[in-house]
C-alpha cells in the first residue's frame, strides 16, 4: 500500500510540474505583454475597442457535440472553449465531445487493463498516468506540428501575396488565389478567411479571426501590416516583402540555434534513455541481479529517488536546450 502511494505521489508531483509549465507557457503566449500588445493593435486596426458591445456574428458557431442537449451541457463547462480552440488549431476536425470520449476510453483502458492482467502497483500507476495524459499530449503535439508547418509556409505566402498585388489584383482576389494555390494548412486558413469575406464579414474582422485561429506571432505581424495599410495607405507589397524577409531571417536563426543545440539534445536523450536501457538489459540477461531493486524496500526507495532525479534532470535539460527566437 505504501509502495502504491509513493508511486502515486511521485507521478502526481511530476504531473503538477508539467501542468504548471504548460499553464505558464499558455499564459505567456496568450496573456503576456507581447500577446497583449499584438491583440490591442489588432483591435485598434479592426475598429474594435474593449468597451464595444458584442455584435451579431453571421458565422456559423462551432458545435461541441452532435446532440443539442450534450452541446448545451458542454457549453456550461468552464474552459471548454479553450479545448475547442486547441482542436481547431490542431486541424483534427474533431468536436469536443469526441475528444472527451477518446479521453474517457483511454482512462478506462488504463484502469482496467492493469487490473485484469494483475500488474504490480508501479506498472499500474504508470499505465494509469500515461492513459490519462496521452490524448492531451498527442493533441498538443498535433497542434505544435501544424503551427510549425504554417510557420514554414508563411514566407512563401507573403511573397505570393506581394506578387499578386504587384500584378494588379485586389487583396481579396489575391487571398482567393492563395487559398487555392498554396498548400494546406496555411492555404486552407486563407481560403477560410476569403470565404468569411465572401459571406459578408468585413476584411478587418476576417483578418482578426485569422490571427485568432493561428497562434503565430509572424502571422499576426502580417495581419497588422495589412490592417495598417488599409487604414493609412502605403505600399502593401513592400510591407509584405519586409514581413517575408523578417520571417525568413528568424527561421534561419532558429535553424542555426537548433544545429548548435543538437549536441545538448542528443546528450539529453542519451542520459534519459541509458538508465532505462541498462535496467532492461539487466532484467533480460540476469533477472536475479536486478530483482533486489524490485523486491527489497530499500531498492524500491532507490528506484523512486532515481525516477524523481531523472524527471528533474529531464525538465532542467529541456529548459537549458530550449532557446526561443
């Protein structure tokens, strides 16, 4: 019983650390000083103010479930809109109800499979923790991968818009051509923006919605450049060229940083996987040699202390090799 509670406490400690880091990253990216400045500038450029009343939207509101009753129930839950926005940004095309069903099925499997197969306490706790966190982890990875693809397409998109404007097309027509010719996911986002304009949404609101759908600072710079040009005039093609050059320079610097930190990342992987690999090799070649760690209480405590040290080391190395550009 003490062994199970110790394992649960260690996993809970690691989960709380990961949760705090995730909350801090989300808060800094959405409510930090830079995000607030960009959001305030977007509101000013689109003619919105903090005291303005909410208008009537002509866009179809996203549903959280196919069932109207379940949809109404989910809308009363706190922070459900954040989950829906994550699903939208990940490009999965799922409703919130479907993701919650997958989450519940994974949690149920993590509880039943160890109980049916009579797993020891430690593997049972690990399986339960993994099953609870796996869907959210995969969702965040899908969102991050999609944002990276959009970021890599952004210089090409800015150049495409600039060439279209120099050819004499209007900005709305250039957006339509970009949505048709540029590959997804960025092409799909511009196609959705053009459809909003085509349905009657103002260009300012449509661009504001584009910046809200894609949590990318460089794309917000592009939107700000377009909104400033529409309000004050100027050479929009030249502004888009500047955005393209700035984005390319930042991506090039980011690639150089990743190359320079490759040794640190490889060291982190080796230091993380080496103890697990050695333990697995000893368990296969000579089970009696490593059985003391599993059976003796002192050995179990050593394993838990080692696991805590490994988690702390992984988090520390992740912060060291993670450089923001």
